[in-house]
C-alpha cells in the first residue's frame, strides 16, 4: 500500500483508502445539501500567494518517487488533460477550468434547487469565446454565473487544473472542503500535482499507472466512454513519448 510521506507546504492531510470515486463519475457522490455559506473567490488578486510557474523535473521526480511510478506516466496524464502546453494556469492566479453544465444541473437537482427561475443565467449557455476573449475567461464567466445560484455546487461541477480533477472529488484530494480544494488548485502547478497524487492514492489508481495498465486507468479516470475517445491509446502514446 502506498503512503504519502512528504508534507507539502502548510497543507498536511491523512489518507484514507475507500471505494473508488473516478474523475468523471458522479453517480457515487453523496446527496448535496444546500449550504448557507456561499464561497466567493477572487483568483486575480492573490498574486502574493500564487506560485503559478511551470512544474520542474524535480517536482515530477518527487511525486514519482513517492508513488513509485515513472515520471513519464505522470506526464502522459498531463499531456492528455492539459494538452501539449502542460499548463495548469491560463494566467497568473487563474487555473485552467472546465465548467460542466450537465453536472451542475444534476447537483442542483440533488440539492432540491430548481433551475426554472435561472433560465437567463449564462451558466446554462454555451462557452462564448468571442464575447469574453478567451476560452478560459468564457469558462470563468459561466462558473461565476453558476456561483450566483450556489457557489459550492458550481465549484464541485467544475474540472480544475492540469489534471482536470472534478471539484466533487475534493475529499479524495485530501482537502477539508470544496473551498480549500479550490484555493489549493489556484495556488500553483506544484499543488495541482500534489492534489493529483492524493487523488490517485485515495482512489487506488496508483497501481494502474505503475503497471502501465492504460485501459484500466482510463476507465477509472475518464469514465466508461474512454474507449470511444481512445483515451487509453492516447495515454500509451504519450507515455512512450516521454519515456
């Protein structure tokens, strides 16, 4: 059994091994209860806290050694989830995100929140790059609009950082709340890698990357439609590139 040995900065969390919650499978998530406190974030005005520089080989090596897997296996996942740029941030303090409208609607329904009176909310519209100037800004416009309905649910319905981990997996990433998860995802690429490592451990996925079992990893991480998208083949190809 893998254990996470090195604490990161001031965030130290114990790891608990339980049933698998995959990156894009929301069926096993507990019912959401509407929260009185609505968290709001200002990603731009945290420059003094944000270290958004690219990951170094030392960062990769540290996590690879702790998980006993190859650096190439980690980079393969980054290559698929973050693209060739391997970036976790669109700009200083602004992590790469993908807001999922369908998951948001499903979570709202679980929380007993009707969407009828929010029909004009842009959270339910398509990504409008032309209007907002970039894909990132368009996605944040949708996320911020969704927060006006319920901030916690909006953040949980969003995929974050260079590994595109769903916010609903905040517990699997060792965070104490969705609030803390978002803060950590907005801190640095190094922290995004740390969260990914925690997710792998707590979801029992390390064994698949260690064995280079791309099909099993793809099924767990990307969901049942992984094969139709060739996710496992892309992983294998990326691994061979970085190996």
